[in-house]
């Protein structure tokens, strides 16, 4: 008794073509690996409103000394602290040569500073740029932004060459 069945050649051809099609689909789904690298810039390179600045060299940034009054989601409300200098009795040349003598601090205006991480009651010094004003109650408060650290995304689509395996 012969257990082998005879199959139609058309069915065999169709089955093989479906098999080859399945292999082609699986192989086409495989892509070359791609690497994504995120490069973080130095801390003085900051991004404010989509623009990149060097905060140490940009004339748009000012030094703000203050004390944090309130912490909000991504900003703080702070009281600026302005130093008081005693320049009495000195002419301009002496002031330039001897420097200024700090005798105390005075309370400046209340400001909003975005992207700063001070805690309530903490004194701080930062560099920030003026980005606008906000109205709280009957007062207009200036808004400054320290910016976020700039990050660059680099995508490599071709993998780096691997060294050959040495026996």
C-alpha cells in the first residue's frame, strides 16, 4: 500500500510562491539598526523659547540675586536683593582703583523666574533673560527665564564598522 499522495503541480507551485512571499515579507521587515545619541551641551549653553544662547556671553542675560518666596510648577516667585555700596568720599578714579565697598542689601522688585530650581526661603544668584510680564492682582511682575540645558539629538542610520573576529 502506497501512502504517498499525489499532489497537483499547480498547488505545489502556489504553496511555494506563498512560502517565498512570507520569507520576503519577514526579511523586508528587518532594518539596519540605528543609534540615537543625545548630546548634552555645557551648562552655559541654554535654550530659551526655542533659541540657543551662551548665557555667559549673551548681552540679553542679566545676573539676578534674590530670595525665593514661592515655588511653582516650572518657575519661582522671588524677591530681588540689590546690594548697597558706600561710595561716599571717593572720586571716580578711587572707586575704580579701590573697588566698591558693600555695606548691605536692599529689597528689590518681586520677579518671576522660569526654569530655576530654588527652594522656598533659599537665596540664589542666577543668569536669566527678560521674556515678558505677568499681572498678579494689581501688580505687573517682570518674567525672566534661565532657560533649559540645550540637547542635540544625533541619529546614526548606518552602524559603525565592527572589527573582524580574530581567531
